[in-house]
C-alpha cells in the first residue's frame, strides 16, 4: 500500500511517499504504527503523530475516518490543513 504525504505531513515524515505492507485492519491501526515508527520532529517541531491529529485522509481517493477498513486498499493520502484552501 502506498502512503502519500503532503505539506506538513511530508515535512514531518521526511519523504513524499512510502510503501508499506497492508497488514492493518483500519486506518487508525496504520496511523498508530506510523506514529510509533517515526518519532523525529519536523522543523516546525511536530512529530508525524502530531501532524496526523490535524489531517484528513483519503483511501483510494475517498474520504476516510480512522475507523475505515484498509481491506484491499492500495493508497492512503495524508492531507494536513492547507492555508487558503
């Protein structure tokens, strides 16, 4: 499954995208794993987990809540709030 990071999420993670094995039941499970695995802070002083708290998410192009299933998902987009948007 491909994870695509935008704006502050990209800064906190340090990469624009990564591929992870889809072994997670829900989006919340995936976010918990990524938060625990990537604890460095961005230049703005935020961890990836702290950025996730402000984000919206798309699973295969559809808006998703943390309880959403990742069964058969191929892409997750991590979208922080954008200025002016």
